[in-house]
């Protein structure tokens, strides 16, 4: 069966995401106000501008496919459960990074089929980098230097070269530290937004444990890139592939992104999760 995202559709999507990124940059480069949503997360006019641009793009290119965006009205699971294929959008992932003006934010667009992210675009406007991946067809990085096929790297022998572990600066720091304390020799890299998953996808990191809350729109696009590049995004407790649209809640469980599985980090993950569990009554 031919993939839904044809080369022609892919190019239109890439162009549209870049255009939305330009709108975000226009806000980023001038003063802007920050609102606070009900869940205490920040919201800027850049989030809303990207939401409008990306949802309009998808409505024009694939009007028959429903769209779920972080900034759209809530769609009840009774409706979503009938979606065999839909677009999942995070118009601006890393709004806190956007507000801090450190450039580590992205626009994320994913196609989900039967709960599996099968195509994804992640665009980082400040460095001008765009990653995309399609299940079974590989992953690509586009930047000022050109177009590059990307692949996760083999997990090195930590006695010869330390593992590279990427994590958030602000979310789940204590759990992340507990995981890292149980690993063989490694070095740590801090990044914002879905850039962490893309770093694993392109072979710049080996592991990204996320032991703090995220939503499905935060991860789906980059998950598609990771899996297309030969890596995995696994639920932390079961080590089964992370899936979307499983119930009323759009929260992800804790997960780990890896280029390659290994008993050493799997044991470290299990032990760190057990240490975080509340004691039995």
C-alpha cells in the first residue's frame, strides 16, 4: 500500500511549516506578551499564529483528515477513537524556551495512523534546521548546508567512548539525575523542546529519558523522525512503543528514546523508576 504522504504532499508540508516558522520568528524578534493557560503553561501570540498557519495548511492540503492541535478546542475521545488517521500538531513546542529567547523551540507536525506516528516534521526556526521522517522511508535533516539522511548511531562501548544522554533543563531533573547515576560512563547534554529526540535521531545522542509529564503533541512528530532513523521511543515501564490516542487523556507515560536497546540502561531505568515510586502503605 502506498504511503499517505506522497513526495508532492511532503514538499507542500515542508514549505508550509517553514512559512509558519517565519511567522513565529517575526514574533520572536520583537517584544511580545505572555499569557498563562489553565494548566499554568505559557502562551504567546507566536503559538496562536503557528496554530492558525498549520491548521489552515492541513485543511487546504488534506481536508478529509482531522487535525488535533494543542491550541485547538478539546476533541472528546468518543470522537477521536474513530480516527484511524489524523494530524497531530504542536504549533510551538518549547514555549518556555521561546520566552527565554534561547532559540530551543520547534514547530511539530505528525501524521498518526492507528495510534502510530508514521510521518513527522520538526522545524527549529532559529538555527534554520528541519527534520522529517517517514516510517519505512528514512529520516532527513535539512539545514543551510544541504539535505542529509540521518540515522541513529550504534551504542558505543562506554569504556572507550561515553554514552551521550540528553535531558531537559527544567523538567524531571531529579528523576533524570537518578537514572544517570545508575549508568555506565556517560556525558550529559541539556536541550529544550523536541530537539532532544532529534538529537538521538541524527546520532548526536544515545539516550533521552523523559520521566516527567508530556503530551502526545509534544512527541509524535519527533517520534516519527526517531523511528524512521532506526531508533525507538518506548514507554519507560513496559519498554513497548509509545502510542497515541489511547484514551481520554492525551498525557504520555514516562518514556525513553534510544538509538539502541541495552540491558545496562534498561536496568538503570527500571531501578530509577522503582526509586521514584511511593512506598506501599
